[in-house]
C-alpha cells in the first residue's frame, strides 16, 4: 500500500491511501462510458441486447463495494468518537454533491441542445426543465410520469440518469452513519450474509424481469427494491472487508484486477431462465465473490514506479467526475443515433471516439476548474467551524 498521504474532500486526513483502489475505480468508470456507447446503439435499434461490453452495468456494484471499503476504512474508528455525525455528513456532501450539481446543469445544457423534447418527440415547457433541474440539484427523484420526468422514460433523474446510483450512495452513507458503523463484526457479518442471500434471490430469479440486475434507475416496479439490494450488499461487504483486511503478497495488482474487470464486463449475455436465470448466476458470482476478491487484492497491491502511480492517481481523480457528467453527452449521442438510424459500432466509431474522449476531457475540465476548487473552499469553511 502506498504511503502517500492525501486529503479526503480537501481535509487533512492522516491515513495511508489505497492508490490502486482509486485506479480501479477509474478503470470501472472508463468501462461504464464505453458500455453506455453500446447501450445507445441498442436503444436506437429498439432495445436489442447490448453487445461487446455486455455486463458493464456491474461497474455500479463494483463502485458500491469500493465505497463501502473506503468509508469503513476512513471513518469506522472516528465516527462518534473524534468525529460527529454532522461533520461526517458535511464531508460526504462536499465530496459528492458539487459534481451532482454540475451533472444536473450539464444535463440542462445538453437537453436544450437536443431540442427540449421527450423521446417520443413532444416538446417540454421550459418551466418543467427548470423544475427538473431544481429537483436534481436537491436530489429529489422523479416518479414515472411526473411532470418533471422530462424524457418520458421514467428515470429518477432525467437530466442525468446515472445519478440514481448516487442517490442510493447517499442512502448508504446515511445508514452507515446512523446504524451500520455501530454494528459489531459479528452483527455486520450476519447483515452481509442476509443481504447476500437477498441479492442472490433477486438476480437468480430475475425479480425485476429484465433478464439482468441492471435495476435501480427508476422508481417503477421492483427497481427501488433492486437498487437498495444492489447498494446495501456490496456497500456493507466493503465495510466488512475493511474491518478484516490484511494484505496479501501480490505483484501487478492494478493490471491483474483491471484485466479481470474488463473480461467480466465483456462476457456475453447468458441466455436461459429455467429453473433460474443463468445470467443472474453470473451476476451473483461477480458481486458476491469476485468483486470482494478484487477489492482485497487491489488494497493489498502497491504501485512500484512513477508511471503506474501517475496512472492510478489520474484514473482515481477522474473517476467520479467522469461518472457524474458523461451521461448528458450520451443523451445527445443517443438522439443522433436515433435520428440517423445508426445501429452498429462500425457505422459510428469516429463519432463514438469523439464522445468517449470528449467525455473524459469534459470530466477533467470539471474536476480542475470546478470540483477541486469548490471542495477546497467548502473544506476551509468547514474547518473554521
């Protein structure tokens, strides 16, 4: 583990930092953007199966276990002792919310560029767009069919769809501060076991009816239940891992774990629903077993040269901004695909490359020009209190 000391949300913390875990979070974010490009092709073609990086949606579950591990490591021995609940919530808000606001603002910009219309072509009033922005900034989700569901497909946050996972991240942080961090190791183990059974049930029996566990993005049907399970199990598992973590000897942890993530995300959709969903079996294996091992190995590894350290730092720095701001660009890309009836990657790869690397550049500009300065300013305000 690197002995580099960095700040969390612009505060001077004193614990060693897991640089490889930061790098893996960045790898997962980069793969999510790639997944969403192929999601757009599927959407334009009328909802066909997503190809190439078929299981990219599992990156969300990987993010949750990373988050649980890092939060448990950073706060378990301080929360309620040297740190108040109020300070914990302030730190988490400062870490997460500036980019949530930026994602919502960019969502409005790209929605206007798209023509201010729902997916069915109907025009949306400016007042409803502003209401959607206000709700997104205060993290109030839209119910399907609500007046501020301005895209008309039932997303919790129609200006920036992936914000649904950050909504559940907030719920996880609240539950951690109020309840989970107080649990003994034995009680936490029992909780993780119960949640693991719930997740396996949800995936194996395809409770949502999607043929996959890519749920949580809407408040419709079983999505809220599925989103809660998708967050609670890996989040709690990450905390449990942080309490019991002892590094193992491993070389090249970053490259090994990155390669495993790429392979897992590229596994084709697995057909078969009887007696259980075979795709659900694969998803459950990834979330219940493989991802915890990857986090353990990533936390055990060390960066051994300047180049790998720089890569992990850049990936870690860019990961959250990229996840938070790339999807408004995707909406515009999807609209272009639908309008021009493009359904294959071969037809659009030059534009897709611009979208991909443009999203990374946009995230970097937001990071350096907005997120870091705002968090530094807010951090100083908190330290003075």
